[in-house]
């Protein structure tokens, strides 16, 4: 997942602000950023943390925008309507796109939301979107083209990539099968299964215990309550399936903190949110910059 700026936007101040915001996003969150210069208006770019390429707008449009159904679905209009008005002139300079195995979303208004009116989503403007990403992190990027299930899936993949727990990984583990009747009534197998069984995001088998992993996005009280209830039910069903003598370790993994401050700067809030995990001994991890820190003892 990366951000690409189609430069240069017509306004020089906006151009400088876009580059500054991309630099901040790269430095703060480790997001890959790059520039495709389709209209060099303001001379060389001296300092930038990503690749800078010079290309013609027509070539870039043909490679990434033309007949791009994913892009059209995510911006709710065809790429030709948004970026080639009248079907003749390519108009992509000043916009920022999200790249994830191709161009999947892009801003549809230059500059900031001032002057566009109340009907325009501020984060559909280039500066409005980059401001949001700089403040909220990668989740603001993901929500533009991923549904909730896909976004939570990225938390798991990032946690597993970080090798926080060393063991054999099993994803999407079905639990509760031990409660299914041996001979369910005719044609009710699927409905019974949907009622009784649940899915664990991941089980990591180690020499000491089996880790039950539940993922969520934003580290906050309401999300924690939901995740805690989910993991307690899933762990109980897992033990019923594997035997009550199975040693288990419970872990809830978040990858977004809703504050600009480092999590160490808000210990009182962290204690308040995680205190409810003390009884069942749930480990809580919070991710930042691709690393996951345990915030429970």
C-alpha cells in the first residue's frame, strides 16, 4: 500500500504542502510515497523520501486510469468522467492516488475543501485526504478502498509479519465443532453450523501454549469491549474442541491508536482500557510503524 502524487498541482503553495504532508506520512507511519511528475511546473524536488519519476500525463492515464474498474467503483464515477472530462484532455495533475497492486482510489478534487461547498467530502480533496492520513495513519488510507473485514485482515498480517510470537500459524480456525450434533436433521447442517461455530482470526501453536489471536483496528474502549468478549467465547470453544487440558494464551491485537501522542504518553488511558483484561489474563498489543508493543503486563 503506497501513496502516489501526480505532480505538479497548479498552485505552488499546495504543491509544497502536498510534498511536506507526504514526507510526514512516510516518516511517521512508514508508508511508501512516490511522485509521478506529469506536469513539471515548479522545478526540481530536492528532498523527498520516495521515488520521483517524470512521465507524460497520457502515458500515466493509459497505464493506471483507463478502464480501471476498481478505481471507478471506489470513487463512484468512471475514471474518464473524473480525470478526462469531455473525453479529450487528461487532467490528473494535483491528485493523489492509493496504490495497492494497481491504482485503487484517488482524490477527485485538488487543494483543500475550502470553496467546494458542503456537498464535497473533505477527504476527497488532495490536502484534506493527506491531512487525515497524517493525523490518523494508515487506517485513513485503508478505509478508502477496503471494507471492515479486509481492514481487520491487514492487522493480522502485519502482526504475523512482525514475528511477535514464534510458532506455527493457522489462520481462520473454526471453533465450536465439538458442539455440533452427530446426526443433524436433514438439510439443517449449514444453519446449525452457522449458529454454533465461530472463527478465530489466528491460532499460533508454540511449545508452551496455543495463542488465540483476535484482531481489531482502533485501540479504544468500545472496540476493546467487543474484542474481549469475542476472544473469551472463541477461547472457550477452542478448548472444548481440543480438550480442557490445552494450554492457551489470549491476545488482542490493535494497529491504530486514536491519538497523535505516543502510547507511552497516555498511561492512565491505557491502564483504564486494559484493566478489564486482568481477570482472564489477556495480552493486549498495539501496533505503530509496523511494530507491536504489549501494553499489558
